[in-house]
């Protein structure tokens, strides 16, 4: 397979062709990466240093809400970098205040705090629930989470996650996390006892391969929390900020979680995350939580520009429309491939095979200039930018068909 190329090589093209002891050996081996070095991006496209162009349906892991380096984000970064970078978390700054106000307006939350990554936001959400348990539930601190969940890579958020094998990686983990099957409200209810303070779920499990729960699941968890006086924590780090066609995925079921976390798409490509809490749950006091870079004006100014663009009703309607279109295209592809089904919501989608086809298909697609993600050996995940066009979706389908055909011919 030869790399898809739309431009000839740049002078850097030999950088990844050295057979051994390459510069990439200087990086800790935390991930298996292809040799290409990504150099620049624009909208739905990414280019490597060799000049190969890729249609990007990974988008920084569902991060680049408006695609690579959109003008609104570049302008916000330019404006805020010239004004003020970090006054210290001990002082107010205007973009942080405005972003808090906008998120409260959009979600009905009472208060917000800002962090730098999804894991940190979830860690803070767990702390908030534990504090609330101390104040209102005789010290209850247990959180019920789900098998297959992904809540982050700090020790506590790994303990909250249900990724297969993770319990063996870095023990001992902090106690206080019970695990039940995802999508099963009765199992959640059975796990509730006097030690439990919160139920924590992703509205759709992203990293597990876009696992969509049965309709009514989130609403059922909301009722359980109301009946048992518990907090509902929605990890919307992947599903939030328009990804599913609503500003928050929980809106599809008219549910309001007590605590919601945002990350990934919030900054449109730069690191910023948030914890939103309603009045009942917002019990942090000075000293309980903090972050050196949390809420800095460069990142919150960037996020404000992204949130303004994405939350516009016409924009969200467009995400739903393109999401439906992508869903139909993936249904067709899945039936053409055979032994496969498509699933997902909005612009968070997957094709699930009955065989471990996704890694080879991902490689074959990349060789043809298409970036998609093998979330699991049998699951191909697609998370294009929210402003993806129909022509780009059609181009994806053509490239994916070619990639699939190359596998079956091999
Ligand atoms: C990516 C993700 C996280 C972790 O976010 P980081 O920014 O990588 O720490 C947490 N929860 C969900 C649902 C995610 O998709």
C-alpha cells in the first residue's frame, strides 16, 4: 500500500524513514503510532510532513469541534494571547467569567469550575460528590459506574473506568467505585446502598466503541437519583458541546444531571475542561479544588469562541442533519461489508463488525488518506468535525469502501 499523496515530498520527508533509533524513540512508548509526523491541519483535512493529505474523521479524538485551526479559534487565541495569558488562579479573569456565564445559561447549571483535561474534570466531579456525601449523606462516598466506561487516566478516574484489563495496571486503586453493566438501570438500582452517593455514566460510551444505551436509560437513572437522594454525574467529555446534535447529550432525554463534565470539544483543539453543577450539588468551598492553569484566559477565551459557534440553534440543527446523513451512509457501508452494523448519534458514530477487522481497516484507510479510529478490534469509530460537509462524508465513504476492498483482495 502506498500512501495517498496530493503533493510531493517536503524536505522533511526523510525524518521518519530512518530504520532504527529514530527521534521518536525519545518518546516514552505510551502509544503505538504510525511513522507519519503530522504537520498542519485545516478544517476536515490534515497533512503530514511528507505532504500526504488525510481526510480526518478522528479530529484530535473528537476534540476539534470546528475542524483543524478554524478562524474563530485562531482569532480568539491571537486576541487573548496578546492581552493576558495567566494572571494566576488567585484572580478573576474576564474570559473565565464569561465562559461560566454562557455555560450556565446553556445548561441550567448553577456553578462551574474549570480544569485542563477530561480526567481532571471527572476527578473534580468525584471530589464534589464525596464532599456532598460528607455534608448530606453521613459520609457516603461510593460512586456506581459502568463496565466499559472511560472516565480518564488519573488513578481515581481509572478506578471509576470500566475498561477491560485496567484493574490490573496500577493497583492499588482508591476504593469507592462499584461497577454495573452499561444500559441496565435495574443493575444500577441493585448496586445502591447506604455507602453510595452518586451514579456516574457517559450518555453514550465513547471509548468503548460508541455504545448507545436503550432509550430512557438516562431518565431512569435520574429517577433513581431522585428516589434515593443521590447525585447523577454525566461524563459528557466526549458527548458534550454539540457532538450528538444537542449542546449536551443529556438533552435528548430532557435530563439534567446534578454534575456534568465537559472536555474534548470544549476548547475546539486546545486543552480546557469544565465541571458544571446544579445548586443542590455545588458545595465546593475555598481550598477544596484548584488548578494552576484551570480557567486561564487563553483557554477559556478560546472555549468561549467555540461555545458561541457550536451552541447556535442553526448550527446544532446542522449537526443533527449531517449526523443523520452520516448514519445512513454508515448503514449502507455496513450492509455492503456484511456482518456489520452501524450505530451512534449525531456525529459520534461507529461500525461494529462481527470480526476483529477494525485495526487492519484503519491502516488501509490511512494508506488511502482517511483517518478513522479502531476503538476496539471489531469497532471502527468516526468522529468528524461538527461542521463536516456532505461532500466530505461522501469522500469518507468512497475511501472506506476502497480500503475495505483492499483487505478482502489481499
Ligand atoms: C477522553 C475522555 C475522558 C478523558 O479526557 P482527557 O482529556 O483525556 O483526560 C474522560 N471521559 C470521557 C467520556 C472521554 O471520552
